[in-house]
C-alpha cells in the first residue's frame, strides 16, 4: 500500500537511474529513496553494464552473505588454516579504520575491487558503522558477523603480521622458497606500506591473490586510480565506467545511505536553513595546523577564492551601508569546520558591509566539535550529516588533503574549488583551483612499473589517471 505523501507519489527518479534496487522497506531507511527530493538530477548516468554488474553482485552477496550455507562452508576453511584452491564464495573484509571520510572513500574502493574480483564485501562495523549507514544490499547484510573467528585480531594486523601479503612476499623472496598460500591474507594499504605491500597493484600478484578465499584489508585510501593501472582490470573498468571521472559518485550514491537518525540531522538542517535560498554555497574548512585558530591567512584564502571565481560577491567597504534592492538574492553559505572561528569571521564581514551586488549572504554552520573524535557515535553522525549537506549545495569550496571534502564533492557530483595548501602562514596565489573531476585523490599511490621492475611516474601513464590538484604526488581519475 502506498501512503500519501510518501516518495512513491513523486514522479522523480527515486532509483537514481537504476542505480538503486527497488523493493527495500522504505521506512527502515528513509534516505535511500528520499535523497532524490533533495538533490538536483545528476549529470552523470551510470552505464547499463554497471547496473547489471550491481544486480549480479546483489545476487552473489545474498547467496554468500553472513550465515548462508556458502559462508559457513568457507568459514570452515578459514578455521582449518589450509587453502583449498576453489571455494564457492570468496570474500574481502574491510577493517574499520581512520576518520569517516577516509572510511567512506576506502570502502567504495574496496567494493569496486570486490566487483572486479567477484568477491563479497563484508564490513567490520567498528564502533559506529551500523549506526551511520543503512544496509546497501537487499535481503542480506554487509556487516561482518561479530562472531567472525579472527575479528579480535584485527587491531593487531599490521605490516609485520604473519598473514600480511607484503611480508609474505618479502619473506618468500629473501628465503627464495615458493609461496604457500594460507587460508586468509591480510592486505595493508596504509600510509606506512612498503614496497612489498605495494605489489598488490601488480598483475602477477593479483593473480596469486585470486586463489585465497579470505582477504582482510586495512586501508584509509581511495585506491581506485591505481586499480586502473592493473591490466587485468583496465578493460572491465572501462566498460563499467565509460565516463571515467564519476566512479565514486555512482558507487557512493549506491552504497552510503544515511540511517534514519542521520537523515533526520540532514533533512531538518536543510529545510530549516538552506532550502529557501536562491543559491547554496558550501565551504569546507579543514585546517591541519595544530595551533589554535582561526588564522587570518585561511580567511584571506577563502575570500580570495570566493571573490576571484565569483562564488560570493565582494563587499563594498566604502558603501553607504544601505543598498536596498527590491528583491535581493539570498545566497546561503553552509560552512563546516571543527571550530567556529572561520564561520564567525565571514558572517561578520557580510553583516558589517554591504555586497557590491546587493545580494544578501547568510552563513550557517551545523556544528563545531573542536577536535576529531573518531568512532564517537554522535560526533560521526554529525560529520556524515555535514558531508552530505555539503553535497547538496550548488557550489563547493573544499580544503586540500581532506577526504571529508572528497566525499561531499563525489556524492554531490560537484567539481569543487580546491584551496591550495598554504605555505608559511600565507594564502597561496592563486588561492584555489577548480578540480579536474569529482573523483577523490589517492594520497599514497605506488610509483612502480611492475613489468620493468623499476620506479615510474604512474601519473603520466594513461590520460585518465593524473596527479591531484591538492597533492602533487597523489593520483586521481579524471
Ligand atoms: P580528513 O581527515 O579531512 O581526510 O577527513 P576524515 O573524515 O577522514 O577525518 C576527519 C574527522 O574529523 C571527521 O570524520 C570528523 O569526525 C571530524 N571532522 C573534521 N572536520 C569536520 C567538520 O567540519 N565537521 C564535523 N562535524 N566533523 C569534522
């Protein structure tokens, strides 16, 4: 039965061009089918091939998901410690790790890896994953069961662990023995990962991994750009994403649906403060300077960027102070930051002076949590709500090196103006640049030619994988 006022009444594309599967219980996750009410239609369309891949994945996940017969069988193998070449289902377990933006972009990359390798993605819930995100796959769960046999070892997995793939490769080369594969492998793709861990991105070592039923991965990165450089995946990626620079956009909208409490934070804020504006501008301020702020050079940089690219009107410092236009445009600026100082400064400037255009600029900041509190439930709910709210704006300014901003730009399909990283407490000139694509940046990619076995600049190999605007050694898909 269709209730009046439900999204079924609306002629909109609630399944996002077929990205979402129909048939979920709407009440259990309101955001899944309601997001369409808050977003402009995306200019990026998912390919038919991606849609069929997702439907097949959903069937696979349902067949192999937690506590199914196949899952229980494959678990026996994990417990036995031996690797038998073929199992019905193969898995990749994502370990909950790092800040929320990092977690979101890394899950999306690991999901893509699962699609490419016919594995089932299971997500370690950590302290808060289940309170932030709805289940993305129908009639099953993506959460790793709490009784998973080696779950209590996850905290200790690192580069030195005996099941770490990089360590195994390193040892096998120094010992000159052939590698015998265990029943599970740990993959370490964190900032401190070494040469052997990075061999993950080589074709020949991917082939080996295909024989291991359980992979357990810890990564805080968006590894997709480097997956493009693995030959075995290149062709399939091209078919899945003929329009290359919208991978996270599609996967993110497919996977990350805010739970009802988070959806409440988002929709109440949007309707109370943003919905009525003529234009919405998002400004994400993430300052990695540990001294207490706010810093004048950051304020100068934000205003410099906003004025140069006409994102906000300039102020009239000599104006009479009263420029009444009959119907002033209202531009609402949504700011996000751990502190309130930048918001207070900008809001005051536009209160104290008129704009040269006569437009009215209002400023809003949902929270100022003061410091990062990873895996603290309400803190992370607010963080997710703010990333999502930023994604609902029309124009976005983001901070360099920040995955928080990447999530907003990706979900929103917005090519942000990225602030350049300041040096020596001064605003850089130019202050910002518009991003080449809406994709996140891979902050720690390998620079290795697997065939020639020597270093290479992986940002110059193919036209659609480039160095990032905000981090010169990073890689992004464009
Ligand atoms: P990154 O460190 O900028 O790449 O982004 P992450 O999201 O991975 O980690 C930063 C964490 O700090 C977030 O997950 C939040 O917990 C917190 N945080 C940073 N900036 C903000 C903000 O503007 N608003 C809120 N609510 N939390 C923030």
